[in-house]
C-alpha cells in the first residue's frame, strides 16, 4: 500500500466510510520526603498529620506539606519540640510535629512521624589521635526512610581515626542487610591511604523506576486505588474480614464497606446490607472500624420525617448511618430516593451542634453515593441540591468540626485550621491515579505556600488560596475544601452536554474571611476521538443557579494544565468543549498527481479530437462521449485541487474567558469545502449518468441496427445527463446539510460526502450511501448487463470464419474492453474493496487505484490513439517535423 499513496485518499474520499528506587542504604537525593498515615478521628481511632519538608536545604518561607498516606509501620520521635494543632484536632489526637536539629543553625527541620520503615540510627564517630586516643565525639544521627520497605537496615558505625602514619581505617558493620533480601556482609577491614592524586568521581546511574502495581507515566508511578507508595508496592486496603458476625469485602482505606448479609425478607429494602463499617488505619495496620446496623423496615421516607432538630447526637448519627446504607446501591436509586436522601443530609448538616464524626462521615458518604447514581434519575431544578452544596461548603469551614478529612470515591471533604502568622497561602491537591476515584493516599495539603506549585505526582485538580494581607496575624483561620468527582449536583441550563463528559467541582472556603486571590489547575479530560477546543473558568452562581465567569480568568495557556484565577471563593469548575480528532488526509503524492494529470490531458485531447472529427460519424455517439469526457475532466480537476480540506481545523484555545454552550464544538461552515463536495458529487454522478446513457445507446443500436435510435433520444439524454445528478445533489444538501452542522453532509478530514456516525462506524443513513453508492451501484449493474449483451452480440457473428479468426477475436476483445472502460466498470473494484479484508482487499485496492487514476488516459488511448484518422494525422505531422 505504501507504493500507491493514491489508494487511501481515493478510497477514503469516495468509498471508505466504512519499583526499583535508589539503593536503600545509599540515598542520593539531598532532600528526603516522607509521608505519614492520615487517620480521621473516630471514637476508637486517631488521625495523624505528618509534616513534610526538606531535611537539608532551608527554604523561605518553610512549607508544611500534609500527605494523607497510609503506612505499614509507625516510628516514634523522642525529645522533639511539638507544634500543637487547634483544639478541635488535638482532641482527636491529630498530631503535626516539627523537629529541630540542635546542632544546626538552619531553620527548623520537620521530622517524620509514623513513616514506612526507618533506617536504624547511623553513628559516625570521629576520634583524632596522635600518641594517645582521646574520647570519641559522636555526630548527631540522621534518620532516613525508604518508602515501601519493611525490614530496617542494621546499625552502621563508621570510625575515622587519623594516626601518625596517615592511614585511615574504615570498619564496616558486622552485618549489613539490604531490605532483608541478601545475606549480611562479613566484618571486613578496609585500609585507605590518602595520596596527592585528586579523587575521581564516578557518576552514579539511576536505575529505572519499576511500578510494581501501577502505571509508569512521565517518570512517576500512578497507583490504583488499592496500592500506594513510590512504586505502588504498599497495600492501601483492608482485606476481607468478619466483624461482629458480619462479612465485609476488601475495601480501600478511608472508604465505607457494606456487609454481605442483606435484608432479604423485606419488601422495601431487599438486598440492602444490614451493616456498614469503614476501613481505617488503626494500631499500625489497616482494619475495619466499628460497625453501624440498620433496621430492615426503615425507609428513606421514614428517615426524612424523623430527622428534626430535636434529636440528640446519637439519634442523628443512627439516622445518618441508615441513610448511608439505604443509598449504598446507587444504581437502584430513583428520583424520589435521591431527593429524599439529599433533603435528609441537608437537615443533618444544618444542625452543626449534634454532628459527630460518625455523622459527618455518613453524610459525606451518602453524597458520594448519590454522585454515582444514574444521571437520568436526577430530578431537574431541585432546590435540595443547591442547598446541599451550600451546606457542605459552609460545613467544611466550620471551626467547631470534630473531623479533619473524609475521603469517599466521589467526594472529599477536608477541614482544618492553620495559623495565620505562619501561612501565606494554602494549596490543596488531588493526585492522579489509574481510576477516577478519590483515595486518602492521593489527597495532599500544603500550607505556607506563596503560589501554586507542581506536585511530584501529577494532580487531577489543585486549588491555591492566598490569605488576605489585612488578616490578623496572631490567630487561626478555618479552611475547608470540598471536591466533587462530577457535577451532577450542579445542573446547568446554559451548558449542554452530549459527550458524557464529567467536570470536577472544587470549593475552597476561609471561614468568615474573604479571599481575594484563588488559583486553580485542572487536567484536561480525555475524550475518545476528541481533542480539546476551548475551556472556560467558571463558578457556581447561586443567584443564577448556573455557572458564571464573573471574577475568573484564564492563565498560563501554554502549560499542559488548564489554569484559572478568581477573586473570590466558592464552587469552581472548568467547562471544556471538544472537537472531533480528525485524521486529515495526507497530501496527494507524485503517483496520484501524475496519474490524474495524464487523465486530464488525455480527456481534453479526446474532446478536441471528437469535435474535429464529428462529421465522420453520427452526432449522438459524439455528444455522449464528449459529455462523459467533460464530466470526468471536471471531477479529476476538483479531486486534484479540492479534496484536501482548505481550512484544516487547527484550533487554539481562546484567551478570553467566555461561557461555553456545549461540550461538543462544531465549526460553522465557511462554504468552500461544502461547495467542493457538492461539485465533486455532481460531476461524478454526471459521469456515471452519461456512461449509462451511452450504454443505453449501444443497446438500442444492437437491437435496431437498421432503424437506429428513435427521434428525441438526444434531447432526453441531455436533460437526464445533466439534470438527474443535480436532483440527487439537491436532495442530499436539503436533507443532510445545516450551516451550523455541515458535517451531516460532508466529512471534516477532506471534502467529500459524510459516511460515518459519531462512533466512527459506517452509517447507511449518511449521504455517502443513498447519495452516491446506491445510485452508482444501480448504474454499474445496468452498464455491466449491457457490456455482457454487447459481448454476446459481437461474438456470435461469423463464428466459422477461420482465416481471420485471430484478428476478429482481438478486435472484438478490444471493442468490449474499450466499452467497459468507457462505462466506468472499473469502479466495481471499489465495492469489492469495501467487502473484502486482508490480502484480497490489498489487491483490489491496488487495482482500483491503478485503473481509476488512469481511466482518462485509457479512454484517450482506446478512443483516440487507436483510430485510423488520428494515426494518419500523427504520422503525417511526425514526418513533416522530421523532414
């Protein structure tokens, strides 16, 4: 196929529609980051915040990074100064600890609590000696953590003792185990004598990163929900377990789990689980928390009636847990169920006094499950959803919250307090994974940031809020973030969706303080066979009950992410519009250009020859042949210079932040490509129409050799030859073409009739079928029948003529072959291409290309060069030139 570049162009245009890390005992990076488990507080468990900073290079201002990642073990810090979090967090034993190296003059260095598997203390003893050996001095120890490993390295002691003979003795440890995978090294003494030769530096080669359970992308591992760590080697789940007689499946840390025992004997809640629990990181390992049971007779309607402000905290938590269990099968929820659940959660969140952490978790989990329900079941214009998002936003920044983080597959709620004296700005990030779900290990919070910054692992969404300059610097401020995986709770009237796209929505709130600078980043979503055309930075305007762009603008359009800046805080999103990711046809190559050019020249010469010699034959065949040549010439000309789309859609994102109307973008028609498509359709149909009229004329001549065709046939032929194609083109344009959607009639990749639906499959309802393939197939069948009849008619004459048999057969074959070429029967190969595969398809494609590229040249040779008059004139002219 590479030798015939005309094939894909012609066929497509006319027919085809159809974890290895650094060595653990030799850290090479000057900065080591660590993550500690985040465990939201419950009555039986604690939540731990772990600060993350560089261990060597001081930075101004110091950044505190909070990474909510589960770890397999916990370490203990001793004699370290502690920075205490706000009262509502310390009451749940939330710990944010910073440590300072007493021997360093650098700013405070943040230490790591509850890391994966720390190395044992490394003691370096330096003992200067002459004749005597003074007491050694010990350098303060430094602890490193190798993520994803469990066995610690053994204690290593390195002694440096300069002596009078300038020999340094280095004694390695008696045992040196590398992550528990290799045998210990024997005690060995190595003597090193310094010389004047400068030491040579051998560059170390970083081994390639190996993702054990994830996907390697841009040098980092994207982990599935069940795994975390640098190489996705740390389990992030609770295994199947039985708690108080209830069986719970494998569950990601932080998520809720439901028992396999169901309410089987009830009508209202058939197959609803009898109990729920939550997978948490307790006592150094993941395990299921206390369970919540449900009364099988209760319904959402009962709960909605009973939820009032007069309930105590225990009763409210029980009703919230029951609502959570009743919505645990989102695929079964009806519009009435969704509305009732939303109203129940609204009532619960409005009463902030009686909200325990269990109540908050149940409410957030219920909303997350509603976001998984069938979008068709969401009631239109429901005020419950507007109040729900407002209450959730207010609730996240409530300073009286007794929880810090709740992460469910479709919803994240983070509440914290930060000291204003040490915080310039706050950044919230949701790191990317291999799924669209949220997990605790992929939620990251950084404080005291001056501007938005990249994360080591790509983030699906980030929000940075800069604190106002006029804020009081000796107080704490409540900060709340809410992240929705989709926008089902934000039903827009202005923005229409037709591509089943989702939009993450994120809100950031600073208590009672008004933020004046908010920066957001979103990763563009991937839509099959589509590319991003434009986007708009928007927020949810509760007064309009719709998206708005007021106060928001685009920023940094050249980066890979979509970045926005706004002058207020609320629920933000990015609306994206996509266009078809068309595979534009490659330019015509030399073979195609030469073949079509020779056909054009041959057809022009044929027309001239037919006109000059018209007196030597009857008028009807001449008119028919001339019209065939004219139509073919026009088609070849348009194909050469017009089938390539003159205005290929290389769109760029607009700098203006303008509200979008749909997630599907369609360029308005500029006219040129549609006009070329219509002209090509017309002249190609006209070519086949005149071919068929020529076949009818031959048939009449055979049947009525003496009398000839009846009078008036020429006039009928002229009207039919030029009028019938015009009618077909007019119907095609009227049915399929719209100015705002020209792709109903033509293709985007090149200027030809549309053949495919939105899924890229052949569609019999498109104009390529009923506006070209079907009428051409009918005419080709008729032409084939006439050619067969013509062959039988010529072969049965003088069958016993022996002396001239060979000459007669050659002439008869050439006559039939010439007629077949003129009638366009080589186009039958195109239908064979559509109906075959593999090697056969390749053969038919090559034949189709060769035959139809040079069809005009074949007509010139068979109907002009072979005539006696042309040969006589040509030889006479050649002799005159040579003489």
